[in-house]
C-alpha cells in the first residue's frame, strides 16, 4: 500500500475530484481519533474545516 502525506488543500482537492475512488484520502484526528487514520468521503466530509490543525492532525493519500 502506498501512503503519501498531503497538505489540507491537496487533501480536499483530491477528495473532491476522485471519481473512481481508487485513491483514499485519510485523516488522523477525525472524530478525536488520534491513533488511527479514518477514510474521508466527499459526500459526508466536504464541509470539514480542513485547515484546523488541532482537530485534523494529518492527511494522507492511500492507494489500495
């Protein structure tokens, strides 16, 4: 599995324009979970404050 660290801007852009869902945008800190990454889904998570570094600690792009 490939994992690439993303900036919040890139995370939101890739999440929005990922039509075939071959890539997963993952977030550390989502729902106060600072131990595991959580997959983001555009339809559910498009209104997140991606630049809030306290709530969303880290973004990664995963190819599975």
